[in-house]
């Protein structure tokens, strides 16, 4: 069995409350031994910290303020995030970014929170987990302008040119369930030929299930399905893709397991 990393899973989501333990067991049986859990708002930070305490060898925290939860953020939360990081271990700052797909989210306020969290990541030397729906151009420009950053743009759905610009900045692409849909031709072309050192696998569970589980709750075990699809698209052995993407995640997030 391959050792895999789910580089993006919202394991603290309430939809897992009834069977979270079983979800984690299924993930391990599928080889997904490491899960990165990004926060969405200040209220989620303590939930994620609790999960990490319960599963210290497999669940790792990222803390941040997600743009889709803008109405739940307050200016004081920026300072609170810095204080939280003083007392709680994190492998990244996230999920942060911009979302211009939803019309009623104040774009200037999104930019404010994004910029502050990027600067915090730079100061702390932490990678960032970035959400960039409908805003990839501006997100990339902001990353470049801020400078001295590393991280992943999760659920990447941009063009090959946009992907190249991210690689030039040293950023990874998070690839999950969407790549398993045959209609995702542009994404599949990018994944087939991209430099493997910038590739991360993710579930984004409970969201974004793959083609074989359309309409169902997603879970981290299905990263194994993403692996199979990516390996087939690249015409590479699954073992090669598993080893590379796991090493990428361990390196980016500073996780050292089994010599990784």
C-alpha cells in the first residue's frame, strides 16, 4: 500500500461528527496516513487543535480565515490568529485567499484579510494554503507582491499559463476530485505534464467528490482515487506519483514521518 497525504481536508466539519473515527480509519486503510486540516474561521481553530491532539501522528493543523466565511470574521481576528499561532502548533496558515465567485462578499475586505495573513505567514516562515476561486490572477499577483512565500493553491482550476506563474513562485497545485471528471480536459492536460515536484493530492472533503462518488459526501480515503487518476493521466506508476506527492507534502509542511 502506498503512503499518501491528504493535503486539504476539512475533517472538523460537523458532517463528520457522527463517524469521524471511522472516516479516519478508512483513510488509513487507503494509505492516507497524513491529513492537513485547514481552518475556515476563528471558531474552527480550537476544534482543529482538539482533532490534532486526538490524532497527533496523522492530523496536522493549518489556521486561517477563509474568504467564503467573511461574515464570520472580525478585524480583531487577525491579531487573534497571531496569538493563536504563538500557543498552538501549525504546519501552515490557511485556508486563506480570495473568492470573487460569490457576489455579496466584499472584495476589499477579502483583500485586507488575505494581505494580513500573507504577511503573517511570511513573518512566521509558514507555508500558505490558498483558495482562489474566480480570483486566480489577483491571488497570484498578491503572492508575488508579498514575496518570500511558499504554499499551495488548492483545488487549482486555472490555465496552463496561470499554473506556470505559480510554479515560478514555487507554489504547488492541489489536485483532487475534479481531475477525475473526463470533462475537466484542461485540468487533466495540466496534471498530465506538470512538474511532479509541484503536485499535491487532496480531497477537500466533505466537498468535491470524484466522478465515482458524484453527489456523495467526500472523505480523505478517496485521495487514493485521485492518485489512480493522476498516475493514469501521467502514464506513470502509482507508486512513483504516491512517493513524489507525499514527499512534496512532507517537505512543504515540514512533516517528518518514516524518513519523509
